[in-house]
């Protein structure tokens, strides 16, 4: 099965660079674990572009059919043992979830990938406790 499709969503995912460079994913994980997380996010984006109604952030063939851990590891070009190790750590950190059907989901994927004129609250650069600034999405 190929994850290529006619995109209903853009063939990219947003990466908030300040959050990435200064966030907890960077500080709490090794380079291999960070690469795993970004690859999994890319896979979730590929799945959301499919015509079926795939839940936001899910890595699956259809809403009821997960991709197996072995298949995902093969697509990421890592050993199954390494996949399981990274998956366990991301689950422990609350970044990735897996439901009882085996569908893996990137937690908070939708929050970072919205489209349109929604606004995202941003911390002010100073620590004076002022109200959050609003930043318009492109």
C-alpha cells in the first residue's frame, strides 16, 4: 500500500521552529528519538491526506485499520526493536497515543496543523506576566 494520494490537505506539515528549537521534544529526547517523532508526524500527515475520513493525527490505512508496528518501522527504515523503544518513550511523554484497535495518533497534531484564519496564543517575549499576544495563522 502506498501512502501517496490526491491530497485534500497540503502535502506538508507545519513545524513551529521556535517551539521545535526551544521545546521539550528537543531537550527530553535524543537525536534519534526526535527524528522518530518528526517521521511519525510526517506519516500522520500523509495519512490525513487520504480520501477516507482519517482521524486527525492518526497513522492508519482507514479509520478502523491500523498500520502494523512492523510496517511503520519498515517505512521509517528502522529495526522493529528500535521502533518499539522510541514509541514507548513517546507514549510515556504523552506525545503519541495508541488506541485499543492499534491506531497510533500524534497527540495535539491538529492544534499545530490548522488551516485558515485561526489564531494561536503566543507567550510574550518578556516574563512580566502580561497577557498573551495573538498571532494570526498565515
